[in-house]
C-alpha cells in the first residue's frame, strides 16, 4: 500500500501545509512535509490523523490488490 500526502504550495512543494499523524506498527510519525509512505504487506498501520490543516492538502492511497480486506 502507498499512502501519500502532498502540499499545494507550488513555490515550496515539500511544504505540506499542515500536520499528519501516522502510526506504523508501534511507532508514531508526525509529518509536516509532503510524503509518500510504502507500507509492506502485513505491516500494521494507522490510525492516520490530520492534526492541522493550514491550506488544502492532496491525499491518495493505492494498493495492489483487487479487493480491500
């Protein structure tokens, strides 16, 4: 699975324009820059929370499977 969040500040593309909290296994990550996160099969992940939004944030998630389990 790929989890992505991109900021919409075209002058500074790495600036997320907010703050995202993401848990992978038992580790918490607080992200303030645009990112793409690869989650290997079987890895526990989430919760995922938008902690702060200063401007619009583009988000998408994709997975290789044909169904969600």
